[in-house]
C-alpha cells in the first residue's frame, strides 16, 4: 500500500511563493503546518504573503528567502537557509515556473534559457539537494509535490518550450515516485489547466506577443481549487492529479486521442491563430 502524506504539523518549502499558486499553497497549508519556508525573487511580495499566513495561524513559523532559484547562487542561498532549520522540513513544493508566449524561432535566447533553468534545472537540483534531508519516520512519510501542467500532455506551438519542460516535470515525477517507493517519500505531480494567476501576464513578450488562448475559459480552474486538489492528492498518495472536472476530462481526451489526429488539430489551430495575428 502506498504511503500518504500528513499535512497536519508539516513543515514545507514552497518555491514561487510570492503570488499565484505558490501563495495559495502557503494559505491552505497555514492552518495545518508548523512551519513554512517561502522563496521567490520579490522580497516585498514574500513579506505580504508572510503577514497573510501568520494572520491565519499566529503560531506558524515562517522563514523567507528572497532569491532566484534558477541560478546556482540562488539555490545555494535557499539551501543555506533550510540547512539551519531544526527540525528540517518534510515537504518540498516545486511550484516556481515560467512560460514564453510566441514561436521558438522568434524567442529571446536568455528568456528561453531562463525557462529551462527554472522549470527543469531548479526543480531537479533542489529536489536532489533536499531529498536526503527531508524528515520522515516510520508512519510519517516525507513529500515532494511538483507543479506540472495539462500542457505536458501535448505539443503546444506558441508555447513550445514551456510545454516541453512540463512534460519533463511529469515524467520525472513519475520516475522519482517509483524510485522512492520504499524510501517513505510520497511524490505527486499536479497538472493544472489554465488558471487565473500572473503566469499569462509574465509569459507575454515585451512587444505584447501573445499566444492563441481561445477556448481556455471552458477549462479554467481557480487557484484555490488547484491547490486544494493537489494537497488532497498528496495526502492520498496519488501519483498525478488534473484539478477540476473539465481538466480531468481534457486529460483523458488527450490521452486517448490518436497522435496523428492530435497533430492535425494542433496544426490547424496554430495556423488559424497565426493568420489572425498576422500584421495587416
């Protein structure tokens, strides 16, 4: 029987915790947790999240680390902060991520590298560094919750690198889950669909370039629902969750659809969107 993670009295490290899903993870864990380590680049935003979660639980211990985990120096800074903690955290939530709306050929090299460094390298290297120390006991497993995406299930022209990095996250999570099955560590991947956070605004390019997001309203799910179902899945020891009924149905459709048909539909959608965005 697979172990399940206990949210009560947990201590969690949350990346990308200054807004969006990261801040919502902090809010929903606050009533149950003993401590939170919140990391993101914006110190002022982290302070606001800290004030909010401590208003929910005045006894909650909150440690902030303003750093860029996409860099070696930033990860070293976070590791230094967490190494000093006693007891050491027992939950790692790899939430930080970034996207880039527009075609790969027109992308900025630094922006593309930044996506890979944050979505893949930071997640992998932080997990590798923290995993040996995550607190666990005979009846209290540690947890790793990786935020992937519904986009991991299909190629996405106009968001190609992001979707590919999330495919990596889902695959990595599934493999890690098997490797740690006897090590008392629960690994869960959460694959949300479109969610109203700052992601869309940050993914737009400086010139305003966007991607075709028509139809997303049909499967949009609130951050509160995404986080609640992600934590429920972790608590139940589940491998993967697609939060929301519409996103779950979409994931089943993508899984069952013949790959050739998927390619044709994606190409048709992309070309239609390209014509609409073409300069007059």
